[in-house]
């Protein structure tokens, strides 16, 4: 299931849902609160079929073919619309925006964090930190397992939010293998950079997240038809936060991992845009 767009006019949106139903494409509309409504494509493989029509609809929502479709559909075959409210709706949104790999990484991070906070902090860190000796260098899991380590509730919440937000989009568009490759490469590269400058006492998904930022940045610039991008205000925020990390004296931030992850993501985004 793919989230197509969020709108604030459910009547017009329902007309689009009805029109696509007449084209044998199933779309659901759900209320998201504050007067906003999301359209969800049920079958991911139909995205290309829907994409161009959605772009036209957003520019010409009053086109008579949409209202005509609503009149033509009978109550029996009209797509259903119901509000999703409360916590069940929250978990539905989490699940629908992300694929299995995105959710699995989130689950592993949460499990590791819980174990760290139930008496196994040193054991978990010793088992998962980036390799800091020649012998540990051959323990290949360490090159990526450091990404699962988080050291506070705020740390893990923000990292999982961005991982879900960016990673979910990439997995939905390009698949689990592509996101998995991005995760493995960026975790290793960002971890190596951070270790080189400050040693192995670090952890977290933030290096990977900056790689996703760089990847989406290049895809939106070089291959916008792929449907992957990062909005300029959000890109600006992430870049400003990267700079703040270098100048603020209050928090220990893995700045080298952030910068290396961003550069790795930019290169992977350029490669993806050119070769696929």
C-alpha cells in the first residue's frame, strides 16, 4: 500500500477515488485529522498507472470526468470511505508507509534499546559496537550493527522517525533489496568515518539517515520521475542540523558519521539516477 497524497477536500478526493475505481484501480481514503485526508493505493504495482492521472487530477480537480465517475458508480461498487482515528489508525499509517525491511530495522533497534535498559547495556554495546581492533574487524556484523545502538529515548525516537519517513518511501518505490543495500553500505561507510576520527564509542542510525537524505536529494534532482524526493525545507533543516552538530558544544554528536553518510548517499543517488 502506498500513500499517494494528502488533501483537504474529501469531496473532490472521493471523485478521484471513484474515477480510478472505474479504471479498476482500488484507492482508499482515510481521515488523518485537522481536516486532512490521505489517499492510499492498495496495490503497489499499479503506481505507474496511477501516477500520471494523479498529477492531472491535482492540476484539474474540477474535470467533469471525475464527477461523472461518482454518478456512474452504484452504491454496490463504490469504494468505501471510513475515518481512521485513535491509536489503531496510527499503527496503520506506520505499517502502510513502510515496507518489511524498514519495519524490521525499527523492531531490532527497539529490541536492542530495551535490552540495553534492562541490565545488559555493557554486554550489548560490547557485542555490537564498530570494530576497534584487527580481530574485531573480521567480525563483519560490527560494520553495521553499531547502527542499532541508541543511548537515550530521544536519540532512538528521532532516529526511528527519520528512518521510517525516508526509508519507507525508498522501500515502497525501489524495493527492500535497494533499501537494504543503502543501509549496509551507509552504515559501514559512516561507521568507518566516525571511528577514524573519534574511536568506536558511538552508535545510532543517524549516519544511515543522512545517507537516505543524500540519496533522496539526488533522486529528486536527477530523476524526479522516479517519485522520490525530499522537500527543500526538510533538506534545509537536515543540512542546518549537520552544521549545528559541528559548532554546538553541548551534545555528543557523531558528526563524521553524518557527513560521511550524506556523501555516501549522494553518490549512491547519482548512481541510481544514472543507471536505473
